[in-house]
C-alpha cells in the first residue's frame, strides 16, 4: 500500500517529519566558522612568515656588523682608549674632590652668614645700641647741615670729619663770607655771628 504512493511524496513527508532545518542551519554556521578560522589561520601564517623574514634580515645585518667589528678590532687602540678613559676618570675624581672641598667651605660660610642674619634679625631694623647711636648722631648732623643750607650757610668738614669752615651767603646783598670755625669759640658766639652776617 505504501508503494501505491509517489516516492517523492514519501520522501518529502519523511524529510518533513525529521525536521532537519535546524541541523542544516547548524551545519551552515559550522561551515561559516570553519571558513573564518581558515582565513584567520592563513592570515596568522602570513604574519608569522613576514615576521620571520624581517627577523632573518635583522639577524643577517647584526651578523655582518659583528663580523665588521671583529675585523676592525685593534687591541692597541683598545688599550690606548682604556688609558685615555682612566686619565679622564682621574681628572673627574680630582675635580669632584675639589668641588666637595669648595662645597664644604661654602656650607661653612653659609652657616656663618645664617648666624649673622639671625643676629641682625634679633637686633631689628634699627640695629644694636651702638649702631642706633651712630645713626642718630649722623641724622642730627645732617639735619643741622640741612637747616644751615636752607638759611644760606654751607658748613664744610675737613678730612677728619670736623666742621672747620662755614660759607655764609647773603642773597639780599649778594656777598659771601667765609668763616673759619675755631673750637675755642662757643657755639653761641658763632650762632650770633652767623645771624648778624645774614641780617647785615
């Protein structure tokens, strides 16, 4: 009875009952994966062969350089170069020693300067008592000289710094008086004399 049916129909029903579509899709995916793997393998093989050729060329170049270096090597020149390097090494060591000594000297000087700075900072901007007195005396003298100059009197010191001569200018009369200052006369005397000369 089965033989009465068309064999192609039977085959078609048999294939339909087995449901081979997922298997065909799986086989297709496997074939695609195998193709990708083959392509990847071929690419890796090509890359490896290119790297091998590059490394072979590099090895050949290094061998050539090595052969040239061995051929060009001169033991006499090498000994001379070693002596020259030893000389340079000695010079560098000597310079380093001198620099170390100079560094120690500068550090000592720096310590002394730091101590001096600490002393000056402790004294403040005005300095110690002696310096303040000297400055006040100088300021007093400068103030007096400035006042005298404003009045038309120039006081001239000698080499020792003592006030020995006064030049009095009378702008109204247009004359000039030169007075030698003698310590035996009092300041009061000279004040009156200066004043009268300026007024006269």
